[in-house]
């Protein structure tokens, strides 16, 4: 399996690029761009052989693609997992984060990490497989481990500040969904759920909508995800919620390059928001 990258990215000029590698349960994807060069963004997606251990496929892919280990201006390692919790910064202590994850999840991952959301004054505490963590830490130069929800929260906080109605943001991944609610820039709710069928998606959206106390005629639902699944869900939700729209990516993201539209929202948000 050989993945090509633009000829403009070489070992000699990699220090001008930001590389983001996104790990998910069935493979990985990655993007790169030079902040000083418009239209330099590129995105690639890779599916792993599910009959092999994830760490084995990850090592194999890294060894076959030397460019991943170049020295970059910044290297982001994005972890896509529903296994996270949010803790107010004022009560968070690094020593207790393992206990927090163990309390929240029955079988937490072996390595516990955290991201500080400075604008929210909260810590995102999340788990990652320790073998994956150790391999990436050895193979990459000073990688920043980032939970996938972190850049999305930064983006939505910025967007919701300009809006009066409450906003419910939903991102549909493969068998997982993110549900986040903001009101005038204030975070009201954030969680991710695993799902098996469209009815599960409908249940979680309507449950959160009710729990947060959103108005079905005034407040707004924005959905990211594949068009087919999104349209199926939207058709039913219109019986309950008046304002539903396919969420749009920030307009300034298009300056990065045409391939930005292929990337998942967390990588897009990571490219346009300062964390």
C-alpha cells in the first residue's frame, strides 16, 4: 500500500508544513499544509486490514511511508474515540485523570491523556492504547496528542458566539456520533455516542435536544456527515425540529486548498482554529 503526497513536500522543506495524523479504529487519515502557502492543503485516507492487530498495521504503514516521520513545523496526532470526559479546569489534577477515566468507562484505554480547552476552562480527558501511544511518541517528533472533539469545540464556540438561537451540532462518523450544544458561545452539552442503526442517531439527537431544553421552532440543528445518512435522518427529524441544515465548513478553510472538503471536520477545525 503506497500513498502519494504532493511533490512540494520534501524532507528539506517539511519544516514549513503542519502534519496532522488522524487515528481511528479502522485505519487512519492524514493531512498537511503550509500556513504560508495558499492551496497547499492535501488529505489522504487509509483503511487497515481488520484481520490484523491495529498496532501492526500502524507500524507497517509508518515504515512504508517515511514522510510521516519528517521534521514538521507541527505534528498533530488526532485520536478519534468516544472514550473521553470533560472536567472543569479548576478541579482537574493530572494525578487524578486516570481515576476519572476509570470511573467514567468500564474498560478504559491503558494510556490517559488530556487537552486543555482554555476558552472553556475545561480539560478533555481521553484514553488511547498505550502501544499506539508509545509507537507514535517514538516515531514522530514531539507530536501533540489531540482528542478529535477538541478542535470541533473550538470551532463551534467561535461560530455560536455570533448567533442568538441555541445550536446543536451533530457529526456522524462511522458507527459513532458527536453531539454538542452551544448557546451564545457557552458550552451546554458535549458527548459522543456509538450507534448501530439510524434509529439510534434519531434517539440521541432528540434525547439531547429535550434534555438541554432546546426550542423546536427557534433553535437550530447542524449536521455533518455523509449525504445519504444525513438526508435519511433529516427527513424524520423535520417532524420535530424546524431548523435543520447540513453544516458548512468555515469559509476561510477553502483558502487552504480544494482537498479541504474531503477531510473530516476535526482536521478542518484543527487547520483554522487556534487551540
